[in-house]
C-alpha cells in the first residue's frame, strides 16, 4: 500500500515450493503482482493422503507416521544426502549448514507440522484449475525463470515446458506480458544459494526494467560468466523449448 492508499504491485521471487506459491498468488491476485521470478520452481506440492484433512492437531495414526518420518528426514546423514542431491557443488554447503537445518527441527511440534504437510492436499487454487500448468496459463504478469542446469528434481526440461505454457497463456484480456528463461551451469536446485551473484544480477535488472521483453531488456550479453566462491557459473538465455528427450517428455507429462 502506497502513502496515498494506492495499491503498489510487488515482484515475487520463489525457489522450489516458493516458486509454486508465487505462481498461485500471481494467478489469484494479479492486482498485487508486477512480476514473478521462479527459481527451479516445483510443480508439485501436497500428497493429499486420505484419512485426515491435515488440520492440526493430527489424529493418532498420522501423528505416529509423521513422527517416524520426521525423525528419519532430520537425521544428519539424511540432511547431507538431500543437500548432495540438491546442490551441484559440494563446496556450496558444509557441516554448518547441515547443523543449522537440523537446529530448525529441534522445537516442539515439528513432527505434527511435518505430518500436516505430508497429508495436505494441493492448494485449492490448483485443485480448482486442475494442474500447475493451468495455473501458469492464468498468470498475467511478466515471468522470469532462473533454473540450475544440474537440478535432479526440477529439471531444465520442465522449465522448457513452463515456457511453452506461458507462451500460450489463456488470458481473457491480453496484457502483452513477457516470459524469459535463463539457465545456470554448475547449479542445482537452489540457484539463490549456489549462484548468488548470477541470480542477483538477473533479478536487479529484471526489477528495474520497464519493458522486460527481449528487444528491450538485456540481462546478459551472450553467455556471461560469474565467479562464485565454489565454481564458475555461466548464464545463458534459453530460446529453444522443443529439444526434449523421450524421458523428458514422460517426466513433464507426469508433472504437468
């Protein structure tokens, strides 16, 4: 809200499930969002398991399952395993980060909250339109994709699918919005942590631009290198969205 009571639109940035949530907000409240920047956004959230609506406190059985799974996942070795899968560069995370993640699980009620996440259904907005792809088609603002090439969870193939969906947006009133996709080498699921200089460079230019189309906003000049602490990161704009392998197409079909 501005000083005179006027609505000021904001730029939303989300990594992983944060990108999922940013997409929901932009599709539901276009009056509040100027653009969204999706960093290896996940199209999936919430298993919707039967027997409980996920509202706390949990019943006995979900509570027991949640406690068991939560204790397994917050084990130091498991956290290390997840980080090794999420990050491209082993040097980008250390024992200190593992300890900080573990410390976040030490408070009371963590197992119940985890059970609620596991049992939660996908968002009401996603249930209403049917899929994450359908949510994307409803987004009317500018969209920036920043994806790590080495993400084994939210693969570049899905980013290409997202771009194709965004190019075919189902808008009642065309807005002339743009969508662009930049890929980052030597980067996994968390570009904001693994390639902070590259991400900051792209976002700062994106936020300040009035026109974010290819002919007006030059985020990089060709392929641009960033010297991060643990690796050299090359950023490039991706413009071919059709070069998917058969396994890529199957993966996209399952997630879309």
